[in-house]
């Protein structure tokens, strides 16, 4: 019987998951143990609570600390949020500037996640 080649993961790798059609998430490799006399190779993986209903990529945007208006490369103090901002920056900005809409989005996402987990 032919052995499958093992998937090689490294500490810090981010893994895109697709647990169910129409939903994507991500996990992070926290630690890796290579094969030894006692154990097969293994990984310690943390599953995040991030759930998206749209497929996504891991292209990291460049984030600058220049103040702007939500257009171009500046951090918005007002105006629309662009896709080029980092996820954490968007959350912080929305909590400060769009708290009601942000909390509605959080509640909606929580409801969707609970419905998925019930299936």
C-alpha cells in the first residue's frame, strides 16, 4: 500500500477551513512536533471564531499609520472603510464610529454561527 505524503505545516501557518458549503473559517498552527520514536508527527491547531459566508484569501494588506478619509492608504477618521485595512483596524474603527451598526453585525454573525453549529 502506497503511503500518502504528509502535509507539512509550520508553527504560525494559517489554514483556511471550509466546514460546510457556503461557510469559511480559519485556524492557526500553534506548535508542531516531528516524528520521533514515541510519537507520529502532530500539530497543535487553534480554531478561531472567525466565520465568513464569502470565500477569502490570505493576502495581507499594507497598513499605514497615516491619517486619511477611508480612501487610499490612510487610516480613516471618517468616511467609508476600504477593503485595504487590516481586520483589527476595521473592528476598532467601527466600535468607535459605527457602534450601533457594528453591534447589529456582531449579533447577526453570532446568530448565523449558532445556526450553523446546530446543524
